[in-house]
């Protein structure tokens, strides 16, 4: 009898320890969904989230075993029952928190790569998927902008309209997180903060990544008391306490913020009136205001130019070039838009130094279009030869 009790005790202690280690490791290294992970990251007592789930699962197994073992006679049968239930409890915890292969997990994988600043992995995955939803286009364009090649490569991939850059906001947690990340990359700190706040409200003030964003944006805006409140909350967590403690050095020290390689460039993106919130319902206007505050912020330039192109607002794009691209090399899609503008204003070719390759390819595009204009498969034929150009998008996308 003593050996049986010892065996049961060891088995269930191993189950408890194994479940706890798995859940804590999963939360720490990103195996869990955000909705699961934030349960384990922000408890006042370190490790309490993972421990509570492990205890609940183990207790359920022990109670089930206590009931069933009364129906079994013999030590070997009871040992087998204990072993089987222990395996089932462990497997249940593992399966419940391990992502399964479906579309939601693709989003979670992309979300993790965005958090880990791995744009190449996002591009690699989305270049192979056939799902061209706005969400995936947002991820892809963020990755291109992060690498500084949005203007160069954006039309190598499907683009629909300006929402391909940034979604229309809905009160949904995961899209709010995505939009906060994109606005932050753009240098649109006001909307990055707003989306982070909205996401955190939906997550019941328990999303650690959005709390990090709220720390960053409040530091940028000089709202140090608010930033300190979020820092103190993160310092109580297991996984983010070190990061949070490191942010304290920025409190009430504007010069240190401006010198920081992460916060400094974003702080310079804040316009002097500091009231950007799409008040004119025009992202292009907002981005131009940001560029007037920080002309050197490359991601803002790329997103602004891309916005005008996807909106097919070529007069606005021409004004954008004149004000913000003087002396800057034009990426591929920008040069292709200049060629369309040059139909009415030929001097733009020389003004922007359009290279012979772009000139020749535009001539080929017009000749091919004229020679095949009566064919029913014209669009498909154009796509096979000029599918990576702004010209095809401008011709067919509404």
C-alpha cells in the first residue's frame, strides 16, 4: 500500500511539474496564441498563470483517478489506471495549447515574426500563400517597408487598394494589434498608441506587447506618469520585467529618448501640433505632416508614396514627389508612376532621372497593350509580362 501511494504521488508530481514547465516555456518562447499567452505573462506572482493551469489539470486527473480506482481491484490495475490518466492529462494540456494547422495559426505565426522583427520570414511565407486578404497584404507590406523595399517590390505581390497598407479599423483585438504595429512603423505614433490602447482594452489590460507599445508611445509623447504606470505593471510580470525596468531610464529624460535608436526616430515623427488622428480621414495627409516633422524617416516616405499610388491619386503623388523626394532615389513603382504622369508632362522624365530600362519597358507596355487591345485575354497576357508593374495595377484596379 505504501509503495502504491508513493507511486501515485510521484506520477502526479511529475505531471504537475511537466505541465507547468511546458506552459511556462510555451508562454516564454511564443508557442502560445496571444489569447493564451497573456494569461501567463502578467500575474503579480511570477509563474502563477502557468502554475494555476497545471494545478487545475492535475487536480482533475487526481479526482478522476480517485473515483475510478474504487472500481478496480489489484495493485497492477490501479497502477495502469494512474499511468493512463497521467498520460491523458499531460496530452490534453499539450494539445489544448499547441497550435493546430489551420488559417488562424498562419496569422499567429506571422504575428510572432512581426514581434520578433523577422520580415524575411513574413515575405517567405506570404509569397507562397494564395490567400490575398487585406490582413495578409498588411503583413506583407509591413515586411517590405521594414526592409526598405516597399516602393521597390510592392507590385510583385497582389495589391487591392489603400487598405492593402492598413486595414479599416474594427473593434477586433488581433487587427488592433496589427494596426498598432503598422502605424508605429509608419511613424504615426498617435494612431499606434490609439490602436494599442484599444487592443489592450479588449484584452482586459493584459496584453503585454500592447502594454510595451503604450510605454513606448507615452515616453515619446512625454507623458511620463502614464508611461511609469505601464512600466510598473510590466515589472510585475515574469517575461517582461527586465524590458520594463530598462525603460525607467527614459522617464523625464527627453534627451535620452531622442538619442535612443528605437525611440529617437519615432519621437522626431511627432508633428509640433501633436494632433494626428486621421482627423481629415486621409492617411496621405497625415503621413505628409509626419514627414514635415521628420523628413528623414524612410518608412513614412515609402508608406506615403505607396498610399498615393494605391489610391491612384497621381496629382497628390506628384505633389508628394516635389515636396519630399527631391534628392532621393526613386524606387521602381515611383518611377513607373512618373511615366504615367509624363504622358501629360514629358519634362518629368528628365526631372526625375528615369533610367533607360524603365523607359524601354514602358514603351513595350504601351505597344503590347495597343497590339492586343481587342483580345479577350488581354489582362492575362499583360499580367504574364508586366504583372510586377504599377502600370497594370493602375489600368485594372479600381
